[in-house]
C-alpha cells in the first residue's frame, strides 16, 4: 500500500467516529463528577483535619452547583452528584469523628497526668494507662524521626 491509501483510510475512520454524535459532557455532569472526586479525596484525607473537612464541604458545594446548572425545568441531582454528596458527607463525618477521638484521647491523657486525680485513676485503670503510654511513646518515636 502506498501512503495516499493509508491517509485516505484514516480520514474515513475519523469521519465515521465523528458521525457517532458523541457530545461533550454538560456543565452539570462535569460538576457532579468533580463533586464525586472531591468527596473521595476528602475520605482519603480525613486524617488531616482541615483537608478532609475542606474537601467534604467543597464536594457538597460542587454537587449543589451541578443541580443548579441543570437546564431541565425540574432540577434534580444526577447519580454522580448523589454519590458526591454521600462521599462528601462521609468525609465530613469521619473527619469530625477523628477530631473528637483525638480530643478525648488527649483529655484522658491529661487526666491521668493530673497531680490530684491522676494517681487514683492510674490505680483504678492500670491497663488503660499502660495503653495510653504505649500510644504516646509510638507518637514520640514517629515524630522524632
């Protein structure tokens, strides 16, 4: 085959693909997919308090924007927007739970170290005290490197 025949068949394939009529995604669809992605990233970043919460809030805002970008008379959330809202809410809840758990951990640790009630708490809960000290030592080892 010569080069002119190869070019000709390539041009015909391109015309055939363009005749399928694939339209680019609408603004509503793009925002819904972005909402879904930011919700997933928010779940991944739940251990980093401000990041997980920020991605979760941003995912909800994007889902709401996708609904308002709809051109239909009856505005609804499409499936990607619903998944984005669910993932974003899960990211927010996980971030809040981890923040609460850290606050509780450090308040219990502070109570064990209190000079007034600390000795009594250590006598009543020696196993809990040992576990807390082990966790604290792991944190120190991890962050000292």
